[in-house]
C-alpha cells in the first residue's frame, strides 16, 4: 500500500467526520464540503494517485457536469 492510498483513506475519514459534524450543527455548507472531501479521498484511495492529480480529475468531472446540466451554469 502506497502513501497516496493511505492519504486517500484518511481524507475519506475526515470527510465523513466533517459531514456528520455539519449535520449535527445544521451547518449545511460543511455537510457539502464533507461530501466533497469524502469523494476526493475515495478517488485517491482507489486509484493511488497524488493529491494534485486527484484535484485535477475532480475539477474535470465537475466541469463536465456543468456542461451536461444547464441548471448548474
């Protein structure tokens, strides 16, 4: 197991904790941020890629979603 995968698992745990804390305190932007953090961690842990590559992939995916769904523009 390389360190990129370990960092991804840690990021997932942080995202889950942030999400739950946001729900507890009714801080909904924090809930959304926790979900995004969890997604980043899942991608990083699954593919074993660096943080920079992970951020680039996630940004590309979000851009494609905005192109597909006109509501998000």
